[in-house]
């Protein structure tokens, strides 16, 4: 590569990144502009971009999950579950907080963060209005729990999907290595949130009864579709557990589940609406982002950064892993963790190549990156797409979330989560070598 190409690739990437952070232009559009410039200027060859840099397994996994969730949402199943969850607490606001936290964590483990908050946040506001209490504590809780819970599985958060595909890590490996520490962090966070919000959550008995009188069945719009959706989701989840034993990629499992649900649960006249429910902006954003990062790989910038990091850490895997986790955690507190992880993945791959790391040590780096990127999403209100979505819903409903008020709760959660994760990574992955 000529020197001018290295300079231009850097300028294009940083400019696109700046626009993504500023949100002045749709992030998919600006990412596509940058990717096209990379190709036009000869920094990335179109065929190379298509065959090497775009992670199609990530794209197809997201696509399958989006279709599954989109069809299920048409049945009203998610709204039914949310109402039943609140009613199971008998209208007690603190118990509702805990139950919604658990629902958010479980949902976030299997549905991407943006989708889960889009489903739960409006129902949460409706429940708060019935109880005549401020919904903001619940919404802040859902942001924090969603980002933590999403870190627990391969499919819970886009950064995990990207890491899993790039590192060839299975769904079960995420369950074994990451889920245990996430469960611990969820328990600690829920206890902390109960302590933080206990003074703000008091409800009169008459409003509790009003919540209990709601018929959750009225939220089910299509009973047959709800049953078929549960069946398809159960099969897809089973496929995620078993895919590594049959040498089938997780993307294939997700697409199979989506296709099955379309076949048995959607009329032909409704198929077009189902495909319209896919978040195509996100799909194109990912594809363009992969090409942009591919440009940095082609001109050697990623290799230069990884070499510099090896020099700084002295090639010590443990030090590198912890630096990677905290670096990703702090960075993703201010920028979207999706482009951040897309940039760091080739760097980790190059570090592994340069140091000729065995699988255990390389996986330590991957687990550290996953934890840092996901947990850092709680740092500020602009740290992840899910945070911004909830903030937007809250503002639209007349109950805006203050940036400062969010920080008062989120900073202790973020720093505390990264500190606990540091102990876990050091003891389990570095000392015991269980990676």
C-alpha cells in the first residue's frame, strides 16, 4: 500500500467514527459512504471485501434472530409475559423491579439488546402509570441489566456474535465461561439497584389492585402464532445448545428457526410485512463496518496497533487480557461497542498470530474483550444503542432520563462490574487456565 492510501484509510475511518458518535447522520448511511470510498480508492478490493472482510455468519445470525423476534412480537407474547411478570409481584414496586430485572436479563441473553428494550420499556412505562410511580428507576434498571445480561450468551449482544464468529466460539462455550460471572454480576447489580431506588418506589393499595385486575390475556393478539413462536424459539434454543456437536454454525440454526416460523406461522400475504420488520439499517451498518475495518487491515494499521500493544504489555497474555478488557470497557462507555469490537477483533487476531498463542491464552483475550465491551455499555447514557433507545422512549412519554441521574447509578455499576470481572478473568482464565 502507498503512503497516501494509509493516510486516506485512517482519515476515512476516523471521520466515519466521528459521525457515528455524533449521530448527525444515520450510522448505516455514513458507514456505507466510508466503505464505498475504501473500495473506490483501491484500499479494499470489492471481491476481497465480499469474500474476506464481511462476516456473513454474523449477518445471517442477526437476520435469523430479527425475523424470529419480529414474528413473535406480532402475537403479543412478549407483552403478555411482561404484564404477568409484574402481576406475579402482587403490585409491590420493589418486587416488580426485581422481576422485571430478571425478565430483562433472561430476554437479553437470547434477544439482542435493542429489541428487548423496545419490547419491555413501553410496557414498563404503562405499568408505572397504572401504579402512579416514576418509571425512570425501572428504565435505568432495564438499561443496566440488559447490557449485563446480554453479555452472558453468544446471541445476547452483537459484540458477542461478532466475537463468536471471528474466534469460532460456540454457544455452549459462552455458557460455560461467561454466564457464571454474569449471573454473579446480575445478582450484585439487582441488590444495588434495590438499595438505590427503595425510597422512590411506594404505591397505594388501590393502584396495586388496578394492576392486578388487568387481564394479561388481552395482550395476546394471536394465540396460535404465540404457541408456534414458543415452539420455534424452543427448537432454535435447542439448536444453539447442540450446534457444535453437529458441526452446524449458529447462523444456520437462527435462519432455520426463522424459516420454520415463517413456514408454519405466517400467511403468505403477511410475509412482506415480516421482511419489513427486519432492521435492515443494522444489517447494512454491520456489512459496511466490516469493510471499513477491512481497509485498516489492508493498509497495515491494525498490525501496527497490535504490535504496539505487544510491546507495551511485554507479550504477557494476562496483562494484555486485562488491558484489553478495561480499555474496551472504558472506550465503550463513550462510543458504540459494535464499531469498537469490529475494530478490535482483527487486532486480537493479529496479537494471537504474532505471539503464536495457544488456544487457551487466545481465548482469554476473547473473553476479556467480550466482558469489557458489553459491561462498558453501562458507562453513560450514550454508550450503547439500547441506552439511546430507552432514553428516546422515555422522552417521548414525558419522563426523560437525566444524563447526570443515569451517571449516578451507572458509574458504580460499570466500575464495580469491571472490577469483579477482573478478579474472575485473573483467577479463572489467567491463573487456572480455564479458558
